[in-house]
C-alpha cells in the first residue's frame, strides 16, 4: 500500500499543472513531450530487480489516453488479464491530476490511493514532472516500476510470454522487429505525437509544421496499406496497436480539438477501412470508450478549450460498419 498523504499529492500536482505547459513548449512554440521518469523493466528472469509474476503488478490506465490504451489492448490480445490487474482512473483530472474517483470511496481498491500522484511521490518524493498513465505499480510496495509506455507493451510480448494465453498472437516477432521499429518511429513522430504537436503548438509556424508532417504521414500510410492488411504485412503487430489508438481518437477529438482538420479519418478510404478492421477485431473495439475520450480531451485541456464545451458530434456509428463497405 502507498501511504503518502493526500495533501502532498495536492500540493505537487498544482505545482505541476502551472509549470508543465512552459516546460513542454520549445523556443519556437513547438510541443516537446517530457521523458519517462520510471524506466525499470519487468523481466521474465527478474534480473532487472522486477520479476514477471502473476498478481504482482497493477496497470494504471485512463480509457481516454492513447498511450495507456495501447497497453490495455496488448494485455488483452495476449491474455494477460489474470496476470496483470487493471486500475482505471477518472477521465477528468482535477488540479491534483489523475484520480481513482470511479472506484468505491474514490480509492483504488488494491493500491489504496486516491490520486495516482501518491504513487509517483511515494516512489520519488522529488518528482516534479507530469503524473502520467500508463504505469505499472508494484502492489507489494506501491512503487511505480515503469511509466515507459513504449517498453511496457514490448515487455508484455517478450518478458511475460510464460503467462500468455494459448494461441496468443506474437505482436513482436523477431523477424519483423526492425520493420516494426522503423514504422513505429515514423508513426510516433508524425502521428501519435504529431496530433499533440498540432494541438499544443503555441505558434502558427509550429502548428503548421506539425500539421503538414501529420497529413504527409497519413497520406503515406494510406498508400502503404493499399496492398497489405497490416502495417508490416499480413501479421498483426505492435505497430498496428500503436497506430490504432491514435486513429480511433482522430475524428472524435484530434480533428476538432487539436485542429488536425485537413481531413477526417473517414475521408481516407484505405485507412478508414484498416481502422474499422482493427476496431472489429476482438480485443480492440471493446476497449474504446468514445464518451470518456471526448470528455477527457475537451474538459481537461483548459488552455485550448476554455469553455469546456464537449461537442455533440461527430457521428461515430460508422465504426461498426463493415470495413469493405
Ligand atoms: N509518459 C508519457 C506519455 C503518457 C501520457 O502523456 N499520458 C497522458 C494522458 S494521454 C497523461 O497521463 N497526462 C497527465 C498530465 O498531463 O498531467 C509522457 O509523459 O509524455
């Protein structure tokens, strides 16, 4: 159990909120994402100090967050639900950050904390970055082991293999690792993080650079996927999961809220069919919560949506139409 006092979570999160925007804005008004503070690995043999053991770690996510969403999809595809438990934060952060207000009594029933900041501060009392999801918390000590989102999913695939369900897909096959890495890097830069670079730019130039890179990359993906079902060929991989969590939020939030509005996803015929194919694959669509996604983005980024009005649209019913329709 983590015992750090509520008051210290309140104080530090308020400090974070005010300092953060400045910290993540570069000299030309561009968004600069913070690094991940906790980067320990959970390994099959425990040589890192953290051994993969069923029931020991708790994955904390927000249904709204694309980076956390990846981890939940991969966990589900691999059948790790019984091995790694899941804590879900409220999609709306207050000035103290992510909170467990969806749980009875407003506390995570396993970690016993009200705010995720309590776990971060219990692990590093000097922590002064953003308190982010996803993270894996050791339930024995309450320590945050990792918030290194790209590594978390790769380790689910490679270090937790013993606990995968029979017949689980290999999302990170050795023969495709180089290709997965190459395509995932481009997608991270221009698409996953690219939408944030559009939304959080503070100069016209920084916004337009991010916008052009984003739509240039979406055009490239539209072309790439013309003759293949998945990004790396005929096998579903980690790269597809990473692209999916941005695509599924695209029309609902990025198009309007982040001004990524050259086109909607539904106007890219190939990408739209690809995204629907994934959405309708077991393990994907059922993890998507459009209501929480919309409320999170429009209600927590006060600087870019000061009125807090959540748009009624768009019509999202197309996600369940056949990909070949
Ligand atoms: N750990 C990464 C990525 C994860 C991330 O950005 N998660 C967001 C939600 S989508 C978050 O937890 N934000 C909390 C905050 O900004 O206070 C980072 O710090 O950039």
